[in-house]
């Protein structure tokens, strides 16, 4: 999808065109879902975060002054929605009985065994810090520019560069 089409949809959606907003949702939903899942590793939470993101954007899209910034804006919103859900979840800790805890750990181990079937690189990436993982994901998988990544993560461009460089060097070293 070319940038001009996305900008046109943004402008039309800002003008109240529901079809344009739906097109934006359809276009960005899969990538946002991958990104939010990378942050929380919970499919249901990732879907909730993306849904919350779109609901919030529906009410605030008119505030976006530059349609070219939409991609970074929507990713930043999705990231914040995911972090908010993670924060809420951590406040809702439930006391488990020993048996319930054992069942939960067994289920977690089963899921971990399924995940072990993934590539070695993905495994090594999981050893990186959360922000490094997010920077790598946005740069390589979402093809975002450094300035867009800086906006999404809320850090300076120079920090994005150093995080990407450190992460690449770390992965390269581990692969050798």
C-alpha cells in the first residue's frame, strides 16, 4: 500500500468518512496485532489493545495535524494501549491454590514447548530488552523509519539508532 493512499484515507476519515476509517483499520490491523502481541505475548490482550487503540483513534483522529504521521501515531497508540492493559493485569493478581498454580505452570510449559519450534533467531531476540525487541520489530518487520520508531517508542532518534545497533551486535555475537 502506498503512502499517498494511506494519507488520503486519513484525510477522508478526518472528514467523517466511515469507509476510509474502515480501510485504515483493515490495512493496519494485522501489523498492529503482531506488534502488540510482541509486547504482551497474549493473543486476547493483543486483540483488546488493538481494539482499544482504534476506539480511541476514532475519537481523536481529527487532532492529527499531519496525515503522513498516521502510521507512527497509530503504532504509538497501540503500544500505549498494550502497556496500559499489562499494567492493569499486574494489578489484578489473584491468589492461586497450589493445585491451580501447578495447572497454570503445566499449561505454560506446554505453550513454551510449542514456541520452541520457532527459529533460533526469534529465540535470541526474546533475550533482548523489551525496547530493543520493539525497535527491531518496528524497523525490520514493519519497515518503519527511525523517526517513526522514535515517535512510537517515545525516545530520541539517536537512542533508536543505538538500540538497533546494540541489538544487531548482540544477535550477531550470539549467532557466532
